[in-house]
C-alpha cells in the first residue's frame, strides 16, 4: 500500500515537475533571445499575447503556437510573409538548437492538447493515453463565462478551438476565459493552415486598401451644360418622331408646329437623326428599336411640361414615361379613389389612375378597392381603415405605371405607406434604367442645327399675348357716385318685384349697385330669381335653372338702359336669342319660357343621382328641384323600386358608376345619363328613350 501511494504521488507530481521544467527552459530561451536582440519582444502578427490569471499552478505565461519557430519573435522589425515566416529567414542559421526546439514543441503540444494534469494517473503508456482520452470524453463541460462589463476596444486573440474558424475576441489586459468545449485552464494554438488564413486577412486589412466607393447616383442631362440655349429655341438639337398618338385622335399636326416654333425638328419615319420618340407605350416595334439605339422615349405629357418650363430636362414624373402595357392595363378591374390632392396634383393623380386602367371615383364607397392618399387624414382615409381597404401613396401608382406589378399584391409594403413626404410624385430612376440610359448623354447642339432653325423663319421671339382687359364701359356708366346707392325712399320691408340673377360672368359691383338703385334685388339662388341677365350665353347651371323658374332671360343691355332711364324698362326687346346656340341644342329659349307648367316638369318623380356624375350631383339636384322633382340621397332597394310604377323612380348615373347600380341594370330597369335631365328641361318633355342601352352580348360572354 505504501508503494502504491508513493507511485500515485509521483504520478501526480510528475506533470507539475515537467511543467516547471518547461517554464524554466522557456525563460532561459527568452533570456537568450533578449541578449541577442535587445529590442522589445514581439509576437507573430497573427498571434496576440494573452495575460493569464496569476496564481494558478499549471498555466503558462506565454502562448506559443504549435510548430512555430521561436526565432520568429527574435527580430521585432522583421517583416513576415502571409505564412508567418520572416522574410529572408530561410537559409539563415537557427538561433535555437534544433533538438531543444523539437523537445519544447513536443512537450508543449503534449501538455496543451493532452490535459494530463486534469486526469490523475495518466502516464506515457498506451493504456494511460486511453484512460486519459476516456476521462476527457466523460468530463463535464465547464460553466459559461461570466458576463463582461461595458465593451471596450477589442483585439484579436488566438482561436479557442482549432476546429473553429472565427477568432475569439478578448479585452486587453484582462484574463482570458476558456470557451465551450475546452478543458479548464487550457488554450489551443492555431493550426498552420488557420494561422495562414488569418494572417492573410490581417495582412490585407493592414495594407491600407481603401474601401470600395459607394454607388454614386447617375447624372442625367438635357442639353449639354456648357451650352446656353435661348429660351425661345429650347428644343434646339431635338429631333422628334411621334408614334401612336396619330391613331388615337390627337392633333399631331399642331404638335409638330409647336416643336418647330421652339427650335426642334420632326421626322416622319425612324432614322438615326431622331433624338426623342413621343409615344404612349413601349410596345411599338420602332419604340423598342429606339430604346436599343439609345433614343429618349417620352410621352406628350413630358413635351407639354417642358414647353411650360422652356427648358429640356430629364423626365421627373411617371406620366412622362411610356408604359410597358397597352390595351391590357394592370388595374382594369380596380376602382380607385384619391384624397388630399389639390390643383395640379389632383389633375396628375387622375391622369395616373386613368393610365393604369382603373375606374376613378371622386367619392369613396365600399366598392372602392384602393385609396390613394397624400396625407393619412380625412373622412375617406378613416373609412378605408375602418373597412379594411388598402390605402397607398403615389409611389404605388408610379410602380404600376413602370410595370412593377408586385405592388398589386403587396399594397401594405412600407414604401407605399409613407405619406408625409415633400414631393409625393418623386420617382425612383432605378425602376426604369432602360428608359433613363439615353439621358446620361447630354444633347449636343451643332452650328448647322442652329443656322437651320434660324433660316426656317418659324423660330423667333414670340409676341406677347394680349392681356385680357376688362370690357370697355359705355359712356353712360359715368354717373354720379352718389347715384350708386339705393334711394333713401326705398322701403326695406317691401318685397321687390324684380329679383335679378347674373350668368356668364361674375356680377360686377357696379351692376349690383345699379339693381339696388332701381329698387331690385340680387337673387341668392336660382329658385327666387325673376330675371336672368346673360353676359355670355352658355349652357350653365343658372341658365338651366332659370328656364324653369325665371320670367325673363335678357341681355346686359337691359340693365344699362334701365339705369339710364331710372327704372326697369320692358324686357321684350332685350330677350336673349342666339340662333347658333339654340340650333346646337335643338331648343328655343323663348318657347321654353312660354310654357306655363315649367316648374312642374318633374312633379311626382323621384331621382337618385350617383356621386360621379358630371355636372356635379349638387348642380343636377338644383336643376331637378327647380323643375318640381325630388332627389334622394340614399338609393331605394331593388325590391322597393320594382314595386313602384314605371318611370316614377329615375336613376341618373354615368358609366363610371355602373358598379353602384349593377343590380338595377341586371333587373332591366332603365337608368339615364345627365343629358336626360338637361334635355328634358330644354324641351319641356321627358325623353325616356335616352336610357342607357344594355350590352347583352357582353353580359352573355
């Protein structure tokens, strides 16, 4: 038993003695190196020195990679290749004895990889090595490392496991913690291949190679920036070929004249001289040929906008680009409404909805599929959110026009939900690189083109358009200023017998004061007017209502002569008559005014008007009410309509609103357009034959 105890103690003490011997040999070797090279000691460029925890029994203070030459740290100024070998070191005498180096490498490899000290009873025999491997296999994993304090600048250290390709990051001047899968207090050196790869990466990063430049936004041009083009010749150097528009009923001849007047040229057939192709779609073979040849393909919307700017600039709206579709439009089955757009922006959105083939409504109902908003606010926006309908911005329309149809399936994408942006119509040029490629090259202007444009006689300074001045006033208007006001003898409680309404222009203040001076009154609405003073005869709301309510429709001269005489004169010689106007609409104003039952034309009739009609629903409502009809805001059910007598309930709509009355149309109940109402008033006869005709063949298909 004593012998066995002694053997066990020797086995336990043997690794400690061996490690002390290794440490002494390493220290002696370091002293020898320092004597030969007094400079500061330097580790290989792919290995970082690690400060070990002091006070541990079996832990080395210096980490030496397996198989690494000790002479590599001898010269701190020596350069190394990517394999960690000093440049020029090959063929030089070794600073360390070869046998000592081999012994140190084997000993370190055995201690660092074998972990003998962790398993008592291990020896150098084969059975001892087997017991050592078995003990390591069944040894429990070490606990995870404790959380580190706030991050500090990191430096790379050696890999914790030779089979792992990602380096371990350690903080300077802090003890390292063994990773998962390592024996406690045990560090593994790089393999030669891993060290080479890491060294190559570090050498490349240390070489000062500048990072790749970020993608620069391409620059697009109109004319060459070095040229100063006169505004009256801003199309100089541009040769246009007009495609597709001539077969759609557009006045292409006028467009060609406008192009020539602004310094441009036109071609009747495709040639290499052409610089711009005006087209609606990209489907035409000549348009596709022009794209291959680097021609600028744009729409008539672009030409119209640059004429306003008096400068050739690259397209900046989606409407400026020809569409990749023609007849089969992507949104032909959708009903789209817009909200928040005013003025020119409103017109643009309407055109964009029309281009993609959708049905556009100014109102928002449960039939609408999409709502295009400028801002996330308003009654339409709240209804769309409550009903779970899609709400998108103009960028969604842009992508549909550009042919990126994935947006149709993903309207809730984040980029279609950004509403509060500066320019809602901005376009992403990366979506149409094939259309913008030609704009990367500036338009060149030659002296020959300039001389040719000047010699044509068409180009030149435009004459200023005459300013629309106010119509000349008659000399009889120069009356005393105090006569502009109402006579003090006029009884304010007396209801005047003449109530005047003005049509064709905004009522001048002087004419309003004339009416008051003569004892008349200006009507607040058409229903109370007795006289309609017409400045310009046109089929307006006031004229249509006055045909039902007014006693007289007279010219503006009636008021002038009445004021000159100090009283309202007889209206007969001032009655409005216009043969051309009456022939156009096939009616007579004086004949209508002679009908005794004008105010009862629609008596007993109930109307429902869909929201998208033109003229507006409010205008039609006033016309119908002046003629004795009733207008309901909510439509009756189909069953209720079928129970009524024929032609008692009249639906007024347009083709764009057929989806709102589709059940009535399927039931073969007639529906009418807005001309039905106005034609009935002008002829004092209800034209039931003007009902929309149902296309039975289309319904069967």
